[in-house]
């Protein structure tokens, strides 16, 4: 990271006996203006003043409301990745070294120039559960399946500078960031000598990175391609953000949790519209929220749509740093710097000025869940059942009885009871359940109940609440229904420490919530198979429900056989496991009976806030945080036994089904090719609204019958070891064949949507409908560019660079949508794909395409920062034409460079090889300031 502050902006501070310099915001901004600025903007301006002072005038003018919109060249001082984004990045680093070597450059120059930390958390799957040895067995399976990937990571650890690894089985990236990696304030050597104190600004290749905003660290999620550029010293440019201030008053009522607050915010902020904005909390209610609650709230930034969800540093943050084992010297350094910089929030400070304000009375928050398909679909506990039956199609339902609805599945006959009850399922699952005296599972049965995700497991209050609820349920003899798959996968071993020490881990295990792993697991779709009898029913059309303490619940995300998902606090996850169904008002109706046959209600099980606080104060201990921080880099015995290769250039194994030399980096020309208008293109797919990166590039299990599965089987893989798409992201052959195969994908082009579920498209002759991968190949061979069209919010969800890579490698040169999710738009540009937007008010639903039309895009030859007008001309097979005005939004000169070079990776290769990669103005795509 280059440090380039202007001398007139520097001041000195002494911490202990050690002198430091720092970029003084009082000198940069002035005391009066500084007091009005949101804290998040103070940190952003400090970053510009320290790393890119040439941009400071325009940024300060915009911050004062006196200048036009401008680009902010943000320079993170570190980056974090998890394994599904890091593996492709590391493979790209190896591929770039090969390409630089081929162009005559020094491959050893291709190294991260800022510190990078990989946390391996995305690969472990809930294969074993509800048994004491589930944790170890899942870890063993993880290493058996992913040993080759992990050996490659060890090679990168040995070969690359500035690269460290938190091994598998340790924790989730964002929780590790809070507990181990984050410093809040850093010290860096000055070019002319001496040490500089500055904020711990960072980015990570995961959309939930803003969780670290909870402790006053400015950070956000970036795409994998953007992250790779940052690693080699490029800025992460963003438009100067508007800041929405959320003013909090009062405190959460008894029984309401941070989860309930986060779901309420998702509802409010999605309705408000905060895409691309910073959200910052202020007001008297802020001080009533503990550090764990703040982590839960900030974690869900992408579900709100915001770039940043910021809590300024205050006394509570300092308490967390002390509790989590940071040294006294470090705490003194943090405190001295933040007070000098007016970055330590106090209740008696003047409230900052925001572009927009939203008032939220914390006392209005109530226990709730969100579902069945979106995190912002908040429901009161009484509304949950109705939301399922209103929104989930449940097949051939004959009648509705008091206990719920039952389908008639294929091959079965409907029967009704004497009183006209619901139809029964003649299946082994129902017979087994009835024999156990618990009745049969009905549509809306909870088939997955998972305490998962750092969203909630980093918060001791909600975890202890769940443990105490389990303790009371255990004491009353309650058990989850036999069709419920239960699991507990915390984001840190510290969580297991305090649950074990308090005895709550035993209580959770008694209800089937044994430890299954320290990783993302169910939250990201690594939920494994359902209970065997529910697998069979799901294959026949049964509609079950997942209840999880995660952050996303898109259809099929948690498990491809479970269409509906509800986000809930960990305690409610346990409660729904006991009830076994979403078809209940869980706040008012009995969820079971005790050993004496008495009805048991949620109110009988839910602990008081005082009980939770008492246990937390006793068992959440500094010594556990310190011990786990010391061992975070060590790994398990399996990790220590891995043998890793050495060398500057990686020795690719052509037989590998996990690691392939990137085809898109095998022959990078020394000079950027001319790029201009797109002529004679065809529409490969026309999609609807809210197409997620899961739809574009699935992360879940690879079916043996899929094109990707068949490719792997043909190369000797066993069907049980096909693994997840997320683990194969370093193999472009697999990932390309998996693109758009999510069963929820629907191509709206005439004649395609009836062809089958998932990604199909017309072939180039317009005579046959094929899977997208097979359909795309002849277009590429004939040099015909492809286009994808979509509705609103294209690319929502995870910051998945392969969603953009897949489109580029399918031959897609442009995506035209009503709107884009921020990170995916950036990733498309990072792969050289133009993200174009339909005009405001365009009736996308009225657009009818056959798939044989030809498309011309004019206006791409000379683009500039800002809104570029592009004309789209559509000609049908009869020669009739339609013309549309589109917009290509360009946020920075950097984006122009990436588009001109065909993506960030060729740009970096040419830059490292010294072939003019960083010089604007070459080639056909010109960049000018506007």
C-alpha cells in the first residue's frame, strides 16, 4: 500500500513513549465541517488523503455538497477471502505468472502487494449430524474431498508474498476478522522514516464483509476480480456515496433479539432503496446495542442492499476489543488515535448531517422470521404459516384440515377422513413418523433446522438464548420431530468454548444440535442430504421448509430440494425444530407436550434477557478469545500433514479435475485488442427479475446427471465425490457446464420456457433447444457475440466472480437489465462484459423475443466516466427493426481500462509484463473524463 500524504496534513501523537504521525482530519477538513460529517465518510476521506491526495479536492467538494459526483479511489490496506473466491483468485495468480512469463516478464513480480488473509470456511458440508462425532467426521470428509485444493493453497502460502491462511475447521471469515485479524487502527512505516497511524481500512471478497463495520472498521465486499486488482495495488474505486443515517431511539423490548432488528432493517431498507449507499447508525439507541447485536445488524448489509452498514467506534467497541483479548498497548494506541481524529463516538456529540434519515424506535421491534424466499420478507410469528401457503405452490391439494394441508403426490390416491380432513401421504416416512407417535409430516414441515452463519453465531446473547431454550425443552422431555435435520455450525471455536463451559452445548446436543463444523455450512447451501425419508418425499414433490439463523433464503439456496426458507434467531430455530412445521403460530400455539402430556408453549421455554446476560457475563471469557487467536493459524492435524509443492510457477496436472490452468489466461496478447461496437449479436437468454448469482453460477451439489457431473464422471470421479460447484471453481470446464443450471432459471425467449427447467437456449440455427453451455459453443465458434437480458436486480446475492466469468466464457459481451446489484455489475466489467441498463420506465415485460433476432449496439466506441448513451437496434428474421436507448454507467477510469483490456486479468498481465497494460488511450475503447 502506497502512503502519499501531503506534509501539511500530518500531525504527531505519542502513545506510551513512542511517537507516531497521522493524517490529521482537522487539517484536511476543518473542525466545523468534520463535526458535520458522518463517521464513515471521515474514514473514507482519511483514506483518500493518505493514499490518493490528488483526488482529495474533488472528494472534499462533493462531501461539502459543493461539487459534482466524483469517483473515490479507495485503497484498502488489507484484503480477506474465503476459499471459494480465493481458489479462483489463486489459480488466476498462477495463470498470470504463466502469462507474464510467456510475455517475457518476471513471474515473481506477480504477488499481492497488500496483506491478504484466506479463511477456509466454504467447503465443509453437513454430511453427519445429530451425533457426538459429527464435527470430526465432517472434517475428515472435507479433507478427503478437498485435499488437492488445500495442497494448492499450501503452495500459494509458500510461494506468494503477503499471504496467510486460516485453515479449515477454525471459523468463518467474518467472525475471524472480528476476533483475530481486525486491528481498527494500524501502524505502517513511512517512506521517509517513522511510523504512521491510520484506520484499518479493508475489503473482502464476500458480500457480508460489512460485518466488521460493527466495530468501526470501514470495509465492504468486492467481487473476486476487484479483489485481485486490489491485491496488485490497484484502487477499489467507488462513486462518492450518499449516506443514510438510521437514528435509533429507546432499546429493544424484552424477548426481541438482534436478529429481529436485522430482519426489520432488511424490510425497511429494501423498501427505502439503499443500493450503493452507506448506512450509518446514530442516536441514543446506539449505545443500548451490544457488540454482538451490532455484528448481526452489520452482517446483513447485502440483504439491505447497502455497501456499508456502519457503527462508529465507541465505549462498547472498546469493551469488545478488551474482551476479545487485544493487548493493553494496542488498546491505548487505538484510543489515542481515534480521540485525536474525532472518530470516537460519544452520546453528547453533535449528530452528523446525513443525505437521508430514517427513524427507528427499537421498542417497536418484535420477534419475527423472514421468508419464504427473500431476507426482507419479514413476518411476525403469527404470519409465518400464511406466507408459506400463500407463496409456495404445493401441488394437488384436495382439502385443508385444521392441522394443515397435505398434497396428493404422483402415484398416490387422495383419501379423506370422516370429518373431511386433509389427504394423507402413503409413504414410508409417514408410517415411520406415525409409529413413533408424532404424526406424519405435512407440507410446510420443517426439514432443516440449522443454527448456522456468523450473522448470529458471533452474537453470544442469541446463542446463549438458544442454549437456555434447549435446556428447558430438554428438561421437559421435548425432542425435534424425526423428519427435522438439525445442526450447529458456529463461526468460531470461542462459541463452542462458552457453550461447552456453561453446559449449554450438552443441552443443544440432547436436541440433535451437535457441533457439525466451524464453517458456513447450511447458510451457503452446504446443508447436505435431508433425513432419508424426507429425501424420498422431496423427490416426489413434497414442499418442506428450512429454518436457519443465516442471512439468505433464496429459493433452493439452502437445499435444492427445499423450496422455502425462513431466517430466524437461533432460539427460534430450536423452537421450530421442536414444532416440526411452519404451519403454526409459534408464539401463541403449543409446540409440543411434556412427559406428563401438558401443552408446552414458546413462552414456557424462552429465557429472560436477565438469564442470558448472567450466563454471558460469566462464560464469555477473554482467555478463550486469546487462546483461539493464538491457534487460529495452526490448523488441524490433517492440515499439518498436507504436502505442498514449491516453485514460482505452478506445475499444472492435466489430469486434475479441481485445478486447471485458466483457459482465459493461456494466450493473452501483448497489446489490448481493439474493442468497439457490438454488431450482429444474438440474445442467448431473456430472464426475469431478481436473478441471483446462485441462478447464474450455482454453489451447491453437482448432480451426476448434469453436464458438469458427466464431465467429471468421464474422468474417473466417483459419483459420491462430485462435491459442490463451489469447490470446483478453479476448473473452468466444470463451472462453464454448470452455468445457469439452477432449476429456478427460466429463459423467457419464445419456445424455450417449455423445454424444461433451468438453463436452456436456442442453438445458432434456431432449430433446437439445448442446455445453455451446449447452445453457446457454436456461437463462439462462428464469432457471434451473445447478449443476456434481464429485469431488475440482476446479479443479486453472493459476490461470486464466477457468475461474471461464466457469462464471459459463454461468449456474452453485454448484459442488458433494468438494474444491477452493485458487486455483480463490477464483476461483469472485471470480465470485460458491458452492463447496460434499459431506460427508466421501460416495459420489460412487454419485450417478446424469439431468439433469432440480430442486435447492434452503437456508442461503445468512445465511453467516459458517467452515463454513456448507447443505442440498441434489434432486427427480427424478417428485417423489421426496433430501436432502444440504453445507458452504460461507468464509475471510474479504472473501469474503462478493464473494459478496454477485456477484463482486469489481461490488464494486470500486461501491466506486470510491461507491455503497456496500464496506459490509457491505446486500442479502440477510449476513456475521457466528463
